[in-house]
C-alpha cells in the first residue's frame, strides 16, 4: 500500500553506498592498512576438550620478527561466580571464548596469539608455542551431553544438584497442559533434531587496531555494532570506552554472528604490547571452526486439538546446543513456537546444553526456526489427521489483539491472519501440482508459518544541513542490507527534496551517540524513528529561520516541497524560501542548522510470516529440489521495497540451506570435518528458484512510517514448510534436518 | 627467499610487482597492487568473491599464483566502470537492489560479465549455472539473476 502522495518513501531508490559497492571501492574490514602495521595469527586448540596446564611462549617470542604474544593471562578475567552482562552476553563466557582460560573447550578454540612482521612469521611463531594440555574426553551431541555419565565441560555448573552440561533453562507456562490434553480429540507428539548451521557470511572476521602511545585505541572492523565492539573490547582489555574509537567498516554479512567480538580485544592487546598497529584476518577455516554457528536442536512438541481444529494444549521441550560455553538462544523456540496461536494451555521449556563445539552465535531470529520446525510440522500432521486444510487450521487458531502472548505482553495488533490468507488466496496455493511427473520423481507442497518478536532499542542520529543546502545524515548502526537507503528515503520525503541531496553515513563511536546492535529486525524501525524526529526538528529550525527573515512567527510558517511558505494569507505574503536559501543565510540567522536525536525506541510490534513451497524429490538419488517458493509477510511499511523483498528472499534461501544441505560434521576426535565452503554446502544460484515475496503492508501504528521489522521472520517458516512439502511428495515425515540426499535415501529405505 | 619480479597488465595498464613464489594472484592484487575490490571469502576457490578474468577467462584469483600473471591481461572489478560511466551490469544491480552487504558483488559482476560475453542471450537456467560459482548469502540470488537477465536484454537492444 504505497501512499501515492509519497515521493520517496516506498520508492526503489539507488542506495547511498551503492556506487562504492559495485566498483570495488567500498572498504570492508580486511581492506584497511596502516603504516607500520604488523600481522597477527591465533594459535588454536588441536583438541576438542583439554585442560591447559601451562603455556610456554618463550621460543615464539625469541623468533626474529615476532613483536608480541598474548595468552589468556593478558585478557581481563571475569571470575566464574559472578555474571557480568553486556546485553544478552555474559562476559564470563566472552572472556573465555576469545581466549581459552582454564580449558580448551573445542577444536579451534584460541589459546594464544602472535603478532609479527608478516603472517608467515606469526604462523611459524604459533607453532613454537608449547601448550601443556591434559586431553579430556569430549562430547559433541546433545543426546550424549545430557547423559548422566557424560564428560562434564564445566565442573562448577550443576543442574538438579549434580555437575551437568545443562547450563540454563527457560520455562514459559500458561494454563494447565495436562487438563488441556485430556480435553483434546487428537494429540500428536513428535521428536525432532536439527544440526548446527553456520551463518555463512562471505566476509571472514577481520580487524586492524592501533594502540597509540597515549593509550588511545582505534579499531577498524566490521561488526553489527561498533558500540558493541567498543564495550566488549573495553571490558576484555581494561581500556576505558572513552579511549576507544571503533570505526565500522562495511560489513560483508553478519546475520547475527557479528554481534560479538572474536578478534578486536586480542588485537588491542597485541598492539599495546608491540607498539605497532596490528591486523588480524581469519581464514575461512577459522570462521567455520571457531565462530558462530547457530545451535543444533533436539525438540519434542506435543499438540492437542479438538475435531474442529481448535488447539487446546501445546507442550514444547527444546534442547539447544550452546557450544563450549553457555548461552544458546532459548527465547527463540521457547517464546516464538506457539506465539502466533491462541492456545489456552501451553508449557514451553528450553535447556541450554554445553558440548565441545564452538560457542553458538545469533543467527537470524535466533532459535525460532528450530521451534517452528517442530511446531509447524506437528500442526501439519494434526491438520492431516483431522482432514483440515493446514492454512484454515492456522486461521482458526490465530492469536488476536488483546490476547496475552505466552512470552508476556498483551498483543496490540496481530497481523498473522493476513499472512495466512494471502497464501491461501495466492495463485501458488491454488495451482495444480502434478505429484508424479515422471517415474522416480515425486512432487509435493507444504506450508508453514513463523513468528518473531522484532525489537526497538537505542538509536542515535544526526541530521545536518550543509552550507550549500544539502543534507548529511549520520546514524549509529552498521548497514547490513540497505538501511541507509531506507533512511535516505525517509529524510528526503520529510524535507521534500530530491533523494540525491541526502547523504547517509554510519558514524563511529566518537562521532555519533550510542546506538545498539544491528540485529533482531530493529534497525530500520529504530533508525527511521530517530531520523524522523531529527528531521522534524530540523524543519522546525528552518521555519524559525524563515520567520526571522520575514519577521513573522515560526508557527505561521509551513514547510512544503523543500521550502518554507507562509502557512496562510494571515501570515503575510512572502516568496518561498528554499532549503538552499535558508542554508546560505544560516550563520547570520542563528548559526548552523542541524540536530541530534537519541532515543530508546519502543513500539516494535511482532512480525508474522507464512510460506508455501513446492518441492520435487528424486527418489533414486534422494535429492530434494525447491521448485517454487512464495513467502508472505507483514512488513508494516516498506520504506525501500527492493531491500524489503531482498530480506525476505535471502532469509528464505538461508532456510532452504538449513532444511536441505547445511550441517556441521564432526570426526571421532571432535573436530569439524567440513570447515570449508566446498564441504559445508550452502545454496548456490543453481540450487534455488526465484523466491516470490508477498509484501503485506499493514502500518505499525506505533511507528511514524508504520515500519515493522523484516529481516528475521523470513527464516522461521522454511524448515517446516519444506519438511511438510517433502511429506506431501513422499508420504513420509522427516523429523531430522537436513533432508540431504543420504538422509532422504536412508529414510526412503525405512518402512 | 628473494621476491620474484612480475610484469603484467591489470585493467589495461602495464604494472610490475614483487611477490613471493607462493603468493596467489589474490594476494598480489590486494597487497602490492592495492586493488582490494577483489575479495577473499574462502581462499580455496569455493565462493567466487575473488573472481577476475585472465585474458578474458574467468578464474578465482585465489587459485592462481601471482607469478602466472606474467605477460597476461588481468581484469578486476576496478576496471569495470569507465570513469563515471558504470557498466550496464553495475547500473542494473543498483537499480534492481541486486546486492545487500556487497561483499560478493565484485565477484558476481565479473562472473556475470564473463557469462554475457560468451552468451549474450542466456536463459534463467544458464544464468543460474553461470553464477553457480559465486556464493551470495544475503540476496537468495533472485534479484541477481533478474538483474543479469535484464542487463542482457538491454545490451542486446543497444547492439541492435
């Protein structure tokens, strides 16, 4: 629903950072260099689980060309008995993740770092470091880690009074599930597993750091939040935040995983010790072994419904892999799985399970796809059993405005039904599908829905009018997928000027106020809100200036099409004053024109999505191909439709990879066996069809342009939608991901 | 070990550089030649972010030794636009929002240009297989494929 009176909002404008990105000029984190710069490498644990009895770095330090060596004793220690939180991250775990302390907890865990005149010398020095390991038995899978006799990663952690690998729980409850299941006509309970998947950004982690003689630190790195880089680096190195200038490079993909640091604090310590700027760049193998991924899961979901399809009770138990240190995204499956539905009796429980894998990081709607995989597949099975259309069943059970969400708040608007209806009436859902197109080939169709909280939070912006009457907007959020383009549209619209006159850039931690992470589908929501408030203040200043020039009250002036005009005949007759004219007179009429707005934004209503997919299965080879995909989502308002569609399309294809081909494989020694883009199989261009986004725009009444978050919800439904489609094709349910050729073949051989 | 002297041509300009025998073409481009538009996503030829052409042939710069460029014509993303005039593919990618983070974009553009030089009228399937060596994690490929098809149509129109 593009408002036809809008000139820029809702238009497919050219993004402000576009020309740099298509010509190779954009600077990503590995593209920086400094005079006198040296290079650093990590020494990583060759064991999946080992106690570190001692580290001798003397031979490495003696190697010519080595300038500094760092181990855990150089990193600020956060004792195990006291939690220190930064957002959702506990610094006890972060300090041990960037550098192993008491134990190496996974193969690839950093144990030391060396800075030297070049990478080759740094790598040679790493090989000279002697680490005295006491190798311990390791555990990789959830099922093994929760056994009573499992090797324990953290002896100090107890669960139900005993040392355990269960490091945390989360419980949400409403009503009485036992009573609810007793009232149900049909109850289905199934257990699902999924494998860890990597976020798969193409840009490896990298940074360049300069620790100057006066103790001031400059960090060039790509992340989903320069203020997060500043805060975590400060906590882990002891350098005060006011001494750290974190400059955001262009970010080559993050999808959640660049919301924590891996390299920056270590590079700061190396730079401090060596007195030289230090550059650190991960290899792809290091990225795959030691960053991310999203957790694997073991979930049991039980749903009870009446004959008419109304759900009376639901119970979910979600075990998530945390990796070597606690902190899996339990609130994803526990809070999101049942949130779109009005269910009187719900019990949703999550367990955070540590094992000898790299510590998980956020990945697009963290944890929610795992919950939806289980829940949306069980719903499909119930609909089948009751002979109901799966979409009609979802409509029947949709949450409504005023319902209390299982995760706490009372829903304002609920736009879930609109997403279901748009698929129900979409030509895709109505199109006939030939289920047996050829011998050995089966086709099927599946649907599923998804929920994500969305988020607001802290955001800062400056809007400055240049002396020649153009506009520079500075925001505090790294732009992962076109947020600068959306902000430019909003500011140009409000000021009534040509889009090309607005430049948008991302400030560093010393040039813009605190702004929270780019993540959780919050940045376009939050930054458009503060950009609107700031631009409205600028318009107020412009009216005041025109008032001074004309000698009338600012309130008697209106702003239209980039000009100040008398608001009515009573205000007097004056020729309009353009932005350029007012800018030219700025200094004589009161000084520079510009404002800064900093808010903790609120009012981000949740996001809903419903997807429909057709698949084709090669029965002999076990290959599942996606033939057609339609993804409906309420986005509130698409400030830039191209990048809104892009979020949906990209999220869906990541979901396709999760469902069909991506997984971490471990050898018997607990080492990742497929730490490369060849063996870790993400979808390539020829694997997928066009992805048809159905962009529903029901404006969010709590946002000036009506924006809701977009980026997370699209990855929530695909896992279940594809599993349901494969069932439709083969008549067999798949309870384990990925549905890769060997697993599909194996399942087809079972009765 | 002493460095090796290499004379080659990059984007139509003669250049010389010194490199180790083990240096890849990607190392040489991003290091001594200062051309950081060619990206390293994997270093093993699996992602295509370092796509360049050598005498018109598409290669991953990370899989080629820098010394092998001696006497050949290298083309990188930095040579794709002519001054302020973008290549039609570059323009179309911007118009159609065919990039998000942009890290894969230089490689995708080089691959797409190589594809269109060989096949000016590709089908969707030919574009998908032509770009199958270029990983993109943001876009789901939809807008990239559409942009390449539209550019091809536009370029055929211009030729006519």
